[in-house]
């Protein structure tokens, strides 16, 4: 069985990212062998004290899909290579949940019946509704081939605005991601790459189509309890320190925490990095369509104080290069110490997670006192997940990993390195943490 479509790519067509391609290969192999696959998705449940208007919700979802082109993406294969294009229209349905659905503890067993995401399908978001007494609940399913936490927050805001009908401004128009990427690509092609970077550029051009700037998948997820172990460490930052971290997180979309993970990894590779430059302006508009960026594309490159302007230019102008260096360094380091399965010749990947509790879908209805629940279905094959959660005046760093693939002492060391790096970053003057 295969759902891969041979689309003509009449309007536009691009190669998928290597991360997307690995995921699509896995999904297609499962489809061919088993007739089904396990999608990589999240399910978030929102509860309200009054009934939902189903027709209004369906109309809002349809407009959301029309506005954001990435929600109409279709992944398809040509001659063994995977591409992405989009379709002009996608039919959006709001399904009825079974009354006894386990909303308090959602799991894959029933959610996958509704998460009909996969190769060849233009469906990347779905919604289900159920009445609970005088109130109601909505389950939103998001496909992480095109939606990450940053774009998820944007979609929730847009969906709420469309449902309320208050005329609020929506997020970037449907072509914003490709338009922004074209600007980066144009600047890259016109610039002179420093000679020391040329071998890296040539190497990465053979493995990553330049112009794809991958957004990290920041959604916090649960690894299957049967094959995963979690190591957690509380980081005592004091009230002032935690406030500084939260402020930086809000301003840079979690870049500070991601930087702590990057910094911990960078200690295992050659070089003496001392400064961190973050250029979020180069990611404006890159909200949707290229999620699945595992340690890639966060415009983060650790460079030393004495580095040349050319290398600083590379950090700002070609963030795919710097991010890819980190990814390659990480995977090579893991390969040195861990016996990782090479199924489908895929390198192991590290995913950065961020707890997403507290994100609300404001439909203009009174919300239930019961907190929203979230479940993210994910395959952990060969992966480590780094998550941060806030507890009063502490920040907890938790690393989930598969013990059959990663040594416990290696993960313990990684957690300690992350904690140490985060403390270093917090103590840096603000001007050294985030570039204007």
C-alpha cells in the first residue's frame, strides 16, 4: 500500500528537509509493510464551560487552512526522492468524539483513529468536539511534519481570532515562509563565503538543500514508557535568575534554553566557543511548513570573541550552515559512544522539547477550570529528548532517552553540561546573549 502521489508540481515544488525525508521514509515503509503508519503528531484538549458552535468551528478551521499554505502541503516522491508542494483547497471536517473518550489521559490508541496524517495527504490539522454536561471540549490534532511549537502557538491565536470573528490580524500569509527563504538564499548567493567555510558549505550542500531553514520541534512530548527513561535535574536559579530566563525566553522564543543545549553539546567537539549570537530576524515568517528541524536552523552559532567579521557574517546570514555543523557534530559524537541502529541509513537525531502547558485556545467562551491536556505521539528511535519545565523558582531540565541505545552515564553527563551551560548563559550580560 502506498499513499505517495505523483503530483506535477505545476506551481512550485521543493525537496523536503533531510529530517522530513527520514520521517517520510519511515512512514512510507510502514504503509507498504503494514498498511498503516504511526504519525508524528500532538493532540491538545481544551475544555469550555459552554457548548461549542460546530459549524462556526469548522468555518474557522477552513479559513485557517486557506490562509496558511503549509496546512495544504502534500509530500510526494519522485524516483526515490521526496518533495513538497501544496494544493489550493483542502476539505476540513470537525468530527464527533465518542462520549467516553479518555480526555483526562489521552493516548495513541484512540487518537490515531483521527490523526489521519501521512505521505501523500494534504491533511495536517484536525479537530474533534464532544459535549460534557453543560460544557464541551475540543481536541486539536497537529501534524509535526509541518507544525512545530512556534507555529502551533501562532495557529491557536489565529484559530481563536477566526472563531470569535473579532477581525484580529492573522499570522504571516501563506507564502511567507518561502518568500523569506528566497531572501536568505538570494543574500547567500550574492555573498562571498569565507575560504575557511567553503569545505563546510560544499559538504552541507550535498546533504541539505540550502534555503530550507528548519525550525526546531519545540513541543514537549512523552516518550513511550515501555522503552524510555527520564533523567531530571532541578536548576536553582533564584527568583531573579528565573525571571531573567523567562524574560529571555519570551523575547527570543526559547533561544536561551536551546542555547544551553547547544553549548553543552559544543563542549564535546573541538574549539573554544565563548560567545553566542542569535539573529531571530532571519527567522521572521518561517512559521510553518518546515518543522522537524532537529538541532538545525535556530540561527545559533557559537563563535569566539576574536573571530573574524566573515565568520560572524556566516552566523547571521547562513544559519543553516552553523546549525548543520552542530547537527553533524552531535550525531558524530553519539555514533562514537552509542551503538545506534542504522535502519534506513538514518543518523540518530536529538530533539529539543519545551513544555507547552498553559497555551490556551481563546474562543471567547468561558474556559473550564480543568487544565488542558496534551499528548504527543512520537517514535523515539535513536533519539534523546531535552525538555524544560518550570517549578516555582526552579527550572527543571529533563532528558528522556532509550536505555537500549544510550548509556545512562552519557545522559547524566549531558544533563549536567546543560545545567552548567544554562547557568553560564544566565550570568552573561544581556548584550552578549542576544544580538539586536
